[in-house]
């Protein structure tokens, strides 16, 4: 019985040893970053990782090469772009397996940024463009972000389109080859409430004055309020008129609350015009 047990134990141990010594086979290589954009005459380091059929990492020594005439690469994976725009691949190879990264070389750069307003929010759906290159434009997304791509290096004026809420706003951005320049823009409101007072105890009205930042007369200007408590429940609303306001001019307004209130936690204020 003891001899049989020892024999079974020996077979079990030999089986484990055989499983543990089974070599992992390299089946794929992932090369990063991909896709990549590199400025002409600039460099970028690439890395490669090998995997077996079970997506387990397999140690390997990689050989590096390029295709498409985009430049050269050294034994460590550092790529050196050529002197002209092109596209191709950086390739890592080992044990008869290859993995490539798509690469473009460029002379151009980009401008990215966020459009924000004076209330601390962001502005979506706003046109952003380069006046000196009218084909390059972008529309800000729901987070206020925009991107202007394929911009020739140099100093550029970046403008926003005028809307019913904001006037045209400009910034200056310096673009560098194959780099993204940050161009955050604080939008200038078409209207500015230059004074505001809450009248009465409880509050029955709001009085103040509105300045027109726009380049044209704003007609039939109104200002509306919504007042909230700590739970976000609407306590009262108010609507006032400021008439027609000339460009660069100021008019007063009075907005009477639909329901008098003792206090409020937050409010929303919107100034708009019938036409410009």
C-alpha cells in the first residue's frame, strides 16, 4: 500500500513539473503609442509588449524597423522622424511575430482649449476659428472643448463666433510643430449686469442696470430671474425690461417677483434681446 502511494505521488509530482516547464509561445506584439504623430526632425520613443494566446505577457527581445520612409529607429525603440511629411509604421518583431504602430510625420500642430463664461460654466455649440485660415474651425462640445487641427506653426489669432449671448472674443496662440497648444477662452457676455439690488423685506423686486457689450443696438432687452431654495425647488420668478440699449450703452431695469420671498439659496439670471 505504501509503495503504491509513493508511486502515485511521484507521478503527480512529475506531472506538475512537466506543466510548469511548458514554455509560453509568443503569438502577438502590441506596439505603442499607436496611432502616433511626430513632428519632422523630432523623435518619439516606442515600446512593445509580447503576449501568448491567453493574453499573458511573454518576455521577448524585440527588433525594431520602420516602413513608409517616415524616418529611422534605433535598437532601443526611439524613432527619429524624417524631414518631410509622410505616413507609415514602426514595427517591433520577435520570434517570427510582428506588431506595428501607425505613424504620421507632420510639419503642423494644433490648438485645443475650453470655452468658459463669467459665471464659471462652459459654453457649448460656439464656433471657434482662425480668421487668417478660414477653413480651420471647430464647434465647442458639451464640455466646452474645441480643437483646431493641422495648423502651420506660428502665432495665430483665435476668434469665437458672436451669438445672442456672447460677443466675438479673441486670443493669441503660438503653435509649435507636432504639439498641442492650450488656448482656453473666457467668453465675453453680450450683456453685463453692472448693478443689482434686491428690494423689500420680503424681497419683492430686483433693480439694476445692463450694459451692452455688442457692436450693434440690442432691442427689447429683458432680464429674467429664477430663485431656488437649498433643495433646488423654485421659490419665485421675476421678469423685467430694459428697452433698447445702444452699443456701449447702459439701461436700467426693474423685475418684480411673482411671489415675494424672505431669502433664497441660489438664482439663475438670463439677459436676452428681441433683436440686434
